[in-house]
C-alpha cells in the first residue's frame, strides 16, 4: 500500500506518530495530550483455541477489535491524558477509538477515491488535516466539526445527488479507529497523512469537498 505522509523538518515532527512497537496506552495518552483529541478504549483481540477473536465474542464480528466495547462509549470518551492512562491501564490491548463531532469530523471515502483525491489536493496545494487508511479499504479525512451537517448540501451544490456518492461525513454519535488499532488479522489502521504541527489546524470541509466528491464520482 502506498502511504502518503506529510512531514516537516525540526524536532517537533516526531509528535504523535511513533507507534511502531509503542504500547497502545502510550499512543492513546499522546493523542489526548499532544493533539487534545478525545479518546476511548474499544474492543480488543483475544486468542481463543489458537484463533484470534474479538473480545465481543461474536465470531462474525465485522470489525474485530476495532469497535466500542460499551453502549455508553460516548460518555466514556475523554480528552484527559491522565484519565486515558487509567482506562488503558485496565485493558492495555484495547483499541484506540476517537469520537467524531467533537474536536473533528471525518469524511469517510473508499481508499481508491481517497488516494485520487489526495493527488488532486496536492496539485491544488490544499492544506490537509490528518488522514487515516483502514484495513477495510476506507480513508478518513479529518476536518473541522460541523462537516456532517454541511456535506449533503455541498455535494448537491457540486451537481451530485448525495446518495449517489460513497462519501459519508462522520459527526456527532460516530467514531473512527486510530492508528495503530488492528482489525483482527486484516491489519492495522495507518496514517496516510500524519498529525504534525503543520496540520494542527484542521481544514473546513468546504475546502476539501470538491476533490473528494470528484474522486468518489470517478470511483463509482
């Protein structure tokens, strides 16, 4: 998989991504501490009779080890590094989930459309926020909160019936899995564009919707 990573020079570039071999607890704490994102622990992976399974116990789980473990996950989410440390200390292998609709919304698109959009955004010299790739071949573009309410009208204004595009805005009541959360044996969530000091200020969805809608239209 080709991964596009935004990097900057200087000592601050090491912020957030470090994750290879890093305990999930430390990564979750740094998301809260360095990025001020709310985090909450989700399900985790267990080995039962030599087989890796989701802690939810559902043998057919669609996102093994990468979904909320509790119905009240929204109230559990915290932006406190100390609270995050305490929660992951209880279950160190819990996935790292980030609620949307708080410090950011996320635009969910197919991976193929996402990489096409990234190429167009680079040519347009647009400023991106963080972007993730998931093992189920989806990409999440982080944007300012409020995007979920704007996207249907923005897509229609570009000439697309909103239901015709595989483009979903995740806002209040939704969540995304953060790197390096694993989806069972399918692999781990990765950064396509890393969180860096350069993209701490997120773009408004209005800045990105045109290349995203175009890419999703091409991908139909």
